[in-house]
C-alpha cells in the first residue's frame, strides 16, 4: 500500500472516530436533559403531593409538573395541577419554586358557594352558572378547610365572580329582577367586590349580555344591570 493511501485511510478513520465522538456527546447530552426533566419531575411531583397532604390532611393526585421560566441563569419553578383523591373534579393550580403555593382553598370554597346557590338558581330557571371566589394570599394564611364560608365572605370580602345564563320567559324585567335577587343576597352576606357576567336569552332567541367589575360598578342595581345588557 502506498504511503499516500495509508494517510488517506488514517484520515478517514480519524474522521469516523471524531464523528462517533460528536454523536456520542450529543446522545449523552440529550439523555442527561431527559433524565433531568424526567427524574426531577418525578421528585417534584412527589414533593408536591407530600406538601398538599401535610397542609390539608388528605391525599391528592398531582399531574405531571412542568418546569417554567428557567434558563440563562434564571431560576424557574415547577407548575402543575392537582385534585383531591376524594373529589377529582376539584382541580386546582400548584407551583413550587423556593416555596410551594396553591389555590386549593379558592376552588374548595367556590364549590361550596356553587352548591349553596343551586336551589336559588333552580328556582329562577338558571341551570348554567359558575362561581369563582378569589381569596387573598394573606387571608389564606388565616383560614383552613373547615373555616366557615359565611365568615370568610363577611370578614375577608373575597372577589366574587358570578357567571349566569338565563332564558327569558316572563319578560326582561322579571328576568333581570331574578338575577338581581341573587346578586343582592351576595351583597347582603358582606361581599362588595362582585363581578358579574350575565347572559339573557330573550324570547326571540337573541343573546343579550352584561359584564361588570366591582371597580367600575361598585354596587349593581336593577336599573344599571338592565341598561348594561347589550346584544352579544
């Protein structure tokens, strides 16, 4: 074999080894990244479940967490959703960075309020409605799962988001009056920060909608709710 051919073969072998080394480095890097997110994800998932059980004294299922807002020297956090083993429909947010936080009690007391409104809503023909209570972080430090919902509304005045949809059967005045009856009861319980999303389906099958927030409408009345309704 000529000397030049030997050199060419040596260069080819060197190139193959370099290519193999690069491929191996890439594969190892990918595997390390996958291990970090999979392995760390399992650790965080278990950590979140322990945190919730310790805080609320019941078992929770935590969905697979995602790592958010990390990179380039910035420390991110792990975010997920969880729900009690006893109430799978009560899904809520949980996040863990330097510390963990969650909004379980917001959803827990919102569900309580939804149930308490069920009879009143049914009596005026409303079957499509939702309630969201937003309780301040500082308040969450002072309440527990067995705290009184009435006391929370009266003492702490949470933001109260009410969405309801009704069908007009006895005229607009009656429908608006029915909705205001529900809203007035909420005000009477000590809640002033009420936001309403009210849709009225008229007898002509036209949707009229009113959305308000407590800053621009500190206290709704029958007249301004009626004026607020507009074609959707």
